[in-house]
C-alpha cells in the first residue's frame, strides 16, 4: 500500500475526520460509477455510494494493511450493489439523461486524446445506453464481472480476488454475460463487438 494512503488510514483510525473526507474525495467517483454500472440507476448508485463509505468507515480498523485500498473498495461496492439488487424488485432502466454527460464521457474515454465529433459522440452514448439496458438482463454477478473487466479494465485475477472466487469462475461468468449481451444487442448490431478477453 502506498505510504501516503497508509498514513491517511492511520489518521482516520486516530479519529481525524478530515482524513476520512479526503479518502472519500479520492475514491467517490470510482465507487459511484462502479455502482451505477452494476445497478443502472443514478439515485440508487448515490445511495449505494453512501452506504459503501459508511461500511468503509465502520470497518477501516480491520482493513489489512498489505491489501490494496482500491481492491477493497471494489469488493465492498460490488457486494453492496449486488445486495441492493437482491433486495429490490426489478425496475425499468432509467435513461442516462440524468447523468452529467461530461463526467460520463471523461470516464469512458479515459486518457484518450482522440477527438470525437458530435455525431460519433451521440452514437457512442446511444450504444452505451443500449449496452446498459442489456446489462439489466444478466444476473448481478455476471453484470459486475462484465463491468469490472470491460469498464474498469481489471484483470481476471483481480476480479477473482475482489469476488473471492476462482479465475475459472470469473471467466465463466464473463462468458455467460457476453453471450447474453450479444443476444440482447443482436437486434441493433450484427456484431456488437463484445469480446470475452481474459488476462
């Protein structure tokens, strides 16, 4: 774990509330987007984010110092999102119009500097909307694996650690998610361009 992150955790454990706020500021966007990608609802993702950081605050003293904070946060976020979906009856997918499009496009574009014209940008948002709707048709675990692999670019070994399952299980979940998504998207595209890539 990075020295400055360990120092931050030490400060939180000693009762420094400003240090916890700093931790939240560092990770809140990733937690929110991961939750949103899993549950597909803006307001639910906000609620889940708050719940995640409450859980983090309550259990930080038991956090293993040799573990990665990001992996731990992913684990809590995914588990909280899956629990949320299990508690809640299925809801129609809400439009992405309530999202901040700038933040959404920055998140999806990553560090790419390639200029995208408005038409390409609109098509990308429409396609992402369709993928997100299709994701609501797969199981919560399949969805979380797909999101972590294709949206967050985690390796299968990292996902296996986060979900506490074998890499074989991760690959099987990813394969099933891809197969279902291809079926859902086949109406829009002959080849959705979804590949079950493993690392």
